[in-house]
């Protein structure tokens, strides 16, 4: 047993006597994300269109609220942030935590070392900007076409862009760069950069165009050696481009997975730390609801602070300051990630260190039986994100959107013209079409406008080009007043969904929304209904076959004779509600059937019974293990495994890598068609090491299934919403390049 005294608690008394800032008075009432920058010792809201932009000299607080009202509060520190700003940020995190009754899980994020959870919020990547408040730099909402900067883009999955000196000496041939000249954004691809890096760089370029430039900028892709005159004019005569520097990575992280557990106590009148377990995996009974603990996984870059519900007020008030003292005392990197967890708010990263972890409503719990109080588990109440139009707080927190109650006009692109859509069909989109949505609303500054350009996954190259051109034409007709937002199928933002009021989004196969339809709707149709982690429900038409089913979701099967609503064992009430709406749209009435009780006619209409996604993990009432996707690559010269952040989709499967899908009861290895021989040969060994290094002491005999791209089993494809077997007929990068040729 080792005991430490914690001498550094200098800001603790301030925590105990302070209330919370007025900026936190009404937070956490609605699902979504709110970002504040610390400016002159005050938290100031960052506009939604600039989320993901961070000044390197500043501190930020990011609050994420789920549909079930679970909270994650992140303190982000730039590498040029001053001690005063980081200290203020830590204090405001405590105040934010107090305003939400201690419910948030708190994280400390440092520039370049952010957690996967944090990076997952920003699908277009993180953009680091030079300067900060002290240098007079402000987050500007208006379209700034006078900007001139060079961004170095790195990362295949966790994309980060850093501002570097605007000179050829900043370039290397292994990475991608964005030459941002305001009205013109050049994406420069190094000769040794790979396809997936180029694709991620293009997503960031689009994010800058649609966010900072509100759609009023042009993106051009440039390959090394083919630089146009515009690039040479900006950067001057081109110099020799060096190779990229390969960063070393740890050869084996397995030894780093072990952790220690310390108890924090003030029984002696002074905070102290006592080692209670020297190595993981731990037992749940080790944790007492009357104490606070530090779980030390510092050698692997993480420490966790767990706060028992019945611990003393002094113990519960310890925060980032104490964690920083612990990190410094142990000699860990200043970039060590910190996670602070309230009892009952444990994350998978924390629980993985316990061999017997069970959620709180199961028969076995912590070292003491207790009644769930203010942090009780919130039941999964169906949340319809389209009801965001009832939110009065939205406009205050996100100045790019209002409550969704303004005027909506929708056109479909047909024969290179805009054809108006009947309002009764609003909220229905066809995968083979493109649409333009004009939204007008009133604000204190007068009438404002948004133009959404929705592009289906199966639309033609010509229609993609026409949609972009007609959006610009509409913007010109309105004298450049609207904000433009380009949306691809499956990536619809919450505000767009709110425009359809109580109607969930329905995506039909093909482009049959045209008058008369260029093809009649199929006599038998199948719709896949799923609720996302953001709470929104979508109904997507999929191939009519039993292999499309998924035990975790709801499906609507329509035939000329009858229709069914099929409820998988893991289906939610929100999905059932959406399924009923789909039936009302496509016509007829439907019989509800539960998985396992299907009539023979159901299987006959699906072309016969066959295997589908029905993992036993879906049938557990309480899921304790998240589904995770990793990329396995040696593109940098070293074989590494990197987790895909946030909600993953089929588009996250990189065809030039081996992907590892962990569903807990089994491991899938997916071999991309362009993965190299080293990645393929090392993949099985890699999967075995992954199991062996699991800190929960996982069974190393867990099943491992290997499959090639194009030969996927339903037990794999079922984890992805609306799996498209033709997705890779054209590479994602080719699709992107085609969309720019307008």
C-alpha cells in the first residue's frame, strides 16, 4: 500500500465558494453540442459553423448532450495556451459540472492528442489556427475572402489540420495541404500521400468552404507537379519538396495497458492518495461509493478520476488541478488525457479495466447496495430530432440556425433545371436525385436564408454538377445573402431534419420522385429504420432480401397483398413510430410482427429465409460493450491500429487498409481490395494481439472472422446502416473529384 499526500489544492477553496457563470444557466436542455472559448476569463459561445476550429493560444469548453441527456464536458487546451487561461478553463468546467448537478463526464484534451470521442464530434476534422484571444484573433462568422493561410493536414481517420508558415518549405510529399486564399481553396496532394488521406483532406476543404466561407468559395484539387499558375502566384517559385518525416510509434502497447488504482481521501483533514490495487484487471467491489479514486493508466496516456456518490464534498470537488498534479508527480507526458467520471456515468474506456463490471441496475454492483438518486439512469425515451423546431434555446446557442419554423421551399434537379416539389412530399428524398432546399426565417436583423443542397448517393455526375451550379445561381439571384450548406445522403444535420416538423426523413431507392417517375416503384419494397446515437430516425429503402434484416432495428416490408412492420429484438419505440409513418406514406396498413414470430408469407416475400445480422450481443437488454471499428495500416512504415472516431459508417471502410470490427462476442477482419500484402499477412496476428492486450482480461479465444471486400457476410454488414454492395463501383475520391468538375 502506497500513500501520497496531495499538497496542490490551491484552487479548491475557490471551487467550493463559487456558483456558476451565467453562460451555463440553461445548458443541457436539448441534445447537441455547445462550444465556448475562454476570452478574458469568461466563456464565450462559438458559432456552430465554426465548431472544430481552435486557436492554438486558447482554451475551450465543449459540452456534448445525448438524446438520453448524458453529458460529456471537454476542456481543450491549445499548445500555446497560457496558464491563466487553462486555469480559468478548469474552473469553468467545475462550474459547468455544478450547473448540471455533477452529471457530466469530464475530459481534458490537449492539442494534437485529443481523445477519439472528442475527434468524433467533428467529422470534417480539427483545424488548428495560429494565435488566440491574447493576440486579438476572434472567431468571425462572416465570409472572410481576404484570408491567406497554409494548412498541413494529417491523419487518415483522426484528421487534424495545423496552420504552418505560408511557404514551400512547409510542404512534404507524404501529406496533403490546403492553400486557403479565401475565395479559392487549393487542395495540394503530395505525390506519396494515399487515397484515404486525400479523401479526408477533401472533407476538410469542403468544411471550410461550407462553414467559414458559407458556401462562397471554390475548391480545386492539385497534385504535386501539376500546380496551376494560381498556386505559383500565391507561394512563389516552387522549391524542392522533401519526403515526409515518419513518426515513430510504440512497437508494442500491450505492456502499457496495465493500470493502478488509487483512493482519494480527506479523512485526515488533508487530501491523500492511497494505492489500493497494483495492477488491472480490477474488481468492482474495490470501488466504494463513499470515496473517490484515480485509475492510473498514465503509461498509455490516460488517467481517470472516479467520484463516488457518497464521497465528501471536498473529495468530489477535486478536478483537473489535482489530476495535473498527479500527472506531473508521476512524470507523465503533459498531453496525458484526463477523464473525470461521476458514479453511474462510467465510460467503456474506464470499465474495460474491470473484469466483472456490471451496469448499476443489475443484481451485483459496487461494494455497497445503494438507491439511485439524482444521477439515476435515464430510460431511453424516444427522441425525435425533428422536434428541434420547438426549441427556443437553439437560436441563442447556434446563431446559424433558428427553431425550424420558417418558410421552406424544395426543388428537385431535373434536366438541369429546378422542379418544385409538392409540400406534401417534403421530407422524402430519392437516392438517385439531388435537391435544393431554400429556408427563410426572420431574425432581429431582418430576414435571413439558408440553402441546403442535398445530394443522393446514387445520383449521376451530371446532376451533381447541376445541383452545385443551380445553388450558385439561386444564391446570385438572392444577391449572395443566403448561407449555403451542401449535404450528402446520410449526413443530414439536425437543423435540416427540423424543417420537416414531425416527419422523419425517408430515403427511397432511385430517382422515382420525378413526375410520372422514370421507373415505377417496385411491387415489393423494404425500408430499414434505425435510430442514430444523435437521436434522429431515418428510413432508408434497401434490397428486398432476408439478409438485409438486422435484429437491432425495425423494418417495413410492403407487398401488393400486405405489409409488415418487423420489430427486431433490439428495436426502439422511436423506430416503431417512424415505421408506422413510413407505412402511411407508401400506402396501405401493416401487421406488426416480432422477430422470431414471422409467418411463412413474410419469408416468401423476402425471397426465402436466409442468414441476417442477429448477433447475440443485440439481444442483451443492457449493452456494456460498445461496437468499435479500427483501421490497420502500415502506410507510415510502421504497422498501427487506429480507431475510427464517432459513429462509423460503411464509408469509413478504407479500401486500402485492413479494418477490424469488434462486436465483443466476435472480431471481424475486413480486407480492403487495395490493402497491401504486409497488412493482409499481419492482420490475424494483429487481431490476436488486440484481444490479448484488452485490459479486462478478455477471452483470447474470441472468434475471429476474416473476409474480403465484396464478400461480406450479413453478420458483418448488419452493423452498418443500409449497406450498399455497389458503394465501391466508383471510389469515394473519384466521386468527390467528379463533383468538383462543374
